């Protein structure tokens, strides 16, 4: 794959990660202020965001999501400029995010029986990021 195509793919990934960072930060701020997120008439949103699965210990999942999206954004941004370590870290971060997404989607579907629009949007973003990892395999991303 040409370096130009790789740069375009990682630029798109960085933009998608930035969108995820924005969403996760919004949810984290809502958690900190005690406000409820604007869910657009979706009843399941509040139930999911206030469930016991919305926190890991005292830490809200939205904070961990914001951190993960920030790392993915930074790694994708560095990968645009050809840093092979950033490409590997991006792939690892996206893999972790993908597994977490599968877990949280399973919780929503099988335990809570409710879905959150923000969570589904985040899942779509992470599926896109996983697609970018598959488009540029780590073995292909290391400059020879």
C-alpha cells in the first residue's frame, strides 16, 4: 500500500477518533455535573447511562472511553506521518476498544434490554476504526 493511501486512511481514522473523543467527553461532563444526557426521546439511554455497568469502580466508562479515543486519535495522527510504533499502538488500542464495545453491546442487549444512542454511535465509530486497522495491517504499516 502506498504511503499516501496509508496517510489518508489514518487521517480518516484520526477524525473518527476525534468524533468519539467529543462524544465520550460530553458523556463524562454530564456524569461530572450530574446532568442527564440529551437522548432525543430514547428511553433506554438514561437506563444504560445510569446503570451499574456505566462505571468500573468509581470511574465512569465515559472517562475511560475519552481516554481510549484520545490515545487512538494521537496514535492515528502520528501514524499519518509514518511512525511505525504509533501504528502498532493504534492497532492495539482499537482492538481493546473493539472488545470493550462487544462487551458493552452484549450488556445492553442481554442484561439491560435497553440501548443507548450514544453507545451505538460509539460502537459504529469503533467498528469503523477496526476497519481501518484491517485495511492497513500492522505488518504492512512498518516501513521497509
